[in-house]
C-alpha cells in the first residue's frame, strides 16, 4: 500500500510499526460552533482511510481530539455570558452528531485537551529539563533553534523564517529569546479558564495538546498523523519539534494532509465567511451525497464546492442505490433452493466481479484514490445492470449485491435504499420530532431528522412550522 508522505514529498510503501496494526492521529476541530463542510473534509477522508485499513485486515487505533480550550471558545463564552466549558460541551455534542450523520465512525478515543492538562505539564517539564524550553514571567516557550530538524515537514529554512520574523514585532513577545520560539504554556488573563502549573495559573498552547494526546493514547511513535494542509505549518512542524525533543524518537512515520475545500477557488473558512455548515447542506441533501462528493476527488487535490457537483454526486449515488434496489427485487424473486452449477456466463460474471474488486483495491492502495475506486463501483453497477436478469441464479445475484455493498461500505456509503416512506409516516415522525423538541429531547429530535434525511426527506423549520420535501 502506498501513501503520499508530506515528510518526504513522495509516495511510500506503508510499513506499520506493529504488524497489521495502525496507530493514527487526526487533528480534530476547535469546538466553538457548528462545523462547516471544509472541516468535514478531513473527517470524511481520514475515516475512509481508516475503513480501508480495516477492510484490509488492520486493527486501527484511531485517535482524534477536540480542542476545547481556545481564544475563540472563550470569546463566544463571554458573548453568551456562560462558562467556556458550556460552549465546548455543547459543540462537542453537535460535532459528534454531524460526524455520525456523515457516517464518520467514532474514534477509538476522542480526547479533550482540558482533560489532559497533567500530561501537558509533564511534557513541558521534560522539555525544560532537556534545555528545549524556558520560562519567562509565567510563560513557557519552546526554544525552536534547539531542535536540529526544525522545518523538516514544511521544508522551511530556519534562517529564512528568522529573517521574515525580524520586522514583525508582536506586543508582549519581547521577552522571548528568539522570535521563532513558540508558546507551550501561557498565564491566564482576567476571566479566562485556567489550571495551576509550576509556572503560572494558565493554560497550554495549542501545539502541545496534540503532542501529549498522541503520546498518551498511541505511544511515542505512531504510524500516521493527519489533518488539513493548513496544519503543516506551524502546527504539525511544532508538534514534531515538541514530541521528538521530549521523547527522543521519531514522532510519526507518515504525515497525511488533505487539500482544501474551496468555494470559487478560495479556501472555505469561518474567518472569510464563505462557508456552508454541514447542517445547511443537510437541509438540501442527505449527507451521504456530501460524503460521495468529497470522495469523488483525490484527497490531496483542491476541491471546489458547487451545486452542479453536488447534483452530479446525487445522481451518481442514485445510480448505485437503484442498482442495489433492483438486485434486491431480483433476489426476492429468485429460487434460493436452486443449487444447480453455475452456467459459463454466470461464472464469467463472477470472474469479472473479482477483477473489479482487485481494481478497487489497487486504486485505494495507490494513496487512497477514491475517485478511481468510485469509478470501479460504477463499473460493477454496469455489470449488474447488463448481465443480471430475473433468470440469474440466486447465488450470482447475491454475490454481486454483497460485493457492491462491501465496496460502498469501505467508502462509508450506505447503498441500501430504505423502502419508500409514505406521506403519513413522514407527518407522524415530524409530529414526534416536534414533541421531542418541546421536551428538550434533542437527541431524539435529531435522530428523527437523520432517519428522514436518509430516506431523502429534508426538513425546514420555518416560523409557520415544519416544511418537508423529497430531494
Ligand atoms: P479548525 O477547527 O479550523 O482547526 O479545523 C479543523 C480541521 O479542518 C483541520 O484539519 C483543518 O485543516 C481542516 N479544514 C479547515 N478548513 C478546511 C477547508 N476549507 N478545506 C479542507 N480542510 C479544512
Ligand atoms: Zn493537532
């Protein structure tokens, strides 16, 4: 299996630390709002990487954090007049719900930064002892130049970085030994959440969080560390510096980064305001259309969001679910008792099926080429549509059906269509959802929305009540 490694800028054969096991860390979101579909890209992409490893028989220890202490969370908490933890807890729930609705599997562990402070203090102490960090007025800085390999991931030259920094004077940073040094621990400001430490009452810097959570749940050395390409510098570069300086071992063997999700060829981001939340998309499409759209491009390529591409994804997905639906009908009508040997043409279809699965594997083994993998599934659908009839043997129908479902599942796509839902049932479920919301049972209300969404029914909450439509 080949993976493009940002560290070497090459595709490399994947060799795990432990045979048939993968230790994988994916940088998770900062939880202060609903996630937008740009944030959803790494979630979907790396969940698919995980699913493919599992399909290949690997046991994957998948860790993805929630950054639940951060300036943006504190700002939002102050605006609402509540504790920062109330904001982060609320949005962890919402993010988890979105992940489930996009068929992103729960991580083996979803650590929260605020629950790992002791580990962070311990790692910072080690860094100070080893001469890689120092304290000034309650703030602890990483001594960037003390780490020989600094810049190896982002391919930045430390002297160029220094030159770029010289003109930029940041208030409060005069105390640093070197402008390149970055914060590991900072003292609290008035009204901020804080923890006690040997240096000050304060909180950790963002980069140290991931180094510590990765170490605790996966060990000093891991196989894959992943995130969006905007994290390469400084976040991942700094993580490498901290972890390798503290542990004295290679931190991660492979570094994977997804390309941006763009709108009008510009990165979708909260700060630019050019984003759609996952919730907004869910009002128009079942979220598996979004997932299918994300996987229709290679994960390292930029992907431009557009209505046309979403419509194309919806149609493509429908082609698959229709074929699966038809196969179900043929299977129901077929004679399951018939154990006559398969005809020559039937055996040919089975051979073709194996060939297609091999092509699917090859596409995925080539740095997770999901676009090609999807085209193989389309070829399988074509095979089903052109070679199978009501006269086909049950075992053959079942073999094709199972294989399509298996490959769709690797991509996290549920190809089995729910049976057609009647208008009265929809109305009944909507009434139940309204009642659940009244009782503040939002989990149940969300569940109903998802159930309807999976059947192509989208809800719109308006002032006059709930409207629904089939999409
Ligand atoms: P953040 O909450 O901004 O730290 O982002 C969480 C994850 O989403 C990180 O892995 C980011 O790299 C990723 N991300 C943010 N915006 C985009 C985008 N427009 N396209 C792809 N990935 C993104
Ligand atoms: Zn991280």
